[in-house]
């Protein structure tokens, strides 16, 4: 059974640093990479994160790469998201309770097409 996605398909706020829409508001979004992101960096561009160490953290999936993994167009991916046909089937974490997990695997589905993508947190912050 898919995970409920509150706010799915809602546009990102106007002052947001990415163009796209929510998959799960206000935590997970789908974004369109701009040309500078495509050419300026050797870093992986699959996910983007904001405010990693605060309560209002969120992260996003590159729409071009998620669409390619599902073997659909980016237009179809955004349309599926807006019509709630993009589903989040499962989230698996590298820790038993999911807390402080360094790697999480997200399984998405559109119709009969399914793909799983892993997101790795580069580091943990905190103080003792």
C-alpha cells in the first residue's frame, strides 16, 4: 500500500531556491534542474536538500533523473505527481527505526513502472 502523500502536486513556494512541486509537503519535492546545475558541478545531482540541520529540512529529487529511472518523460512525471499517480511505495532505512539513517531507499511507482533510488546523507550534525 502506497505511503500517503500530503500536499502532493502543490507548487513550491515562490521564494524557494528550486522550480518544481511537492511530492510530500513540506519534506520531499520534485525539481527541474537549471542549466547551471547541469553543467557546473561534478557532484551527484540526484537530490537537493535544504536546511539539513533544522526542523524545516526538506529534500528533492531531480525530475530528469527520476523520469529516466521510470522510463517516462519529465512532463509525464509532473503530470503523474499532480494527479497523484506518482506513488511512494516504500522507504527503507539503514537503521532499524529509520532515525539517524545515513542511507534511505525510496521506491516510486507510476502505473506499472517502478524504481528504487537510494539517498545517502553525507554527514550527521549534533552536539553532546
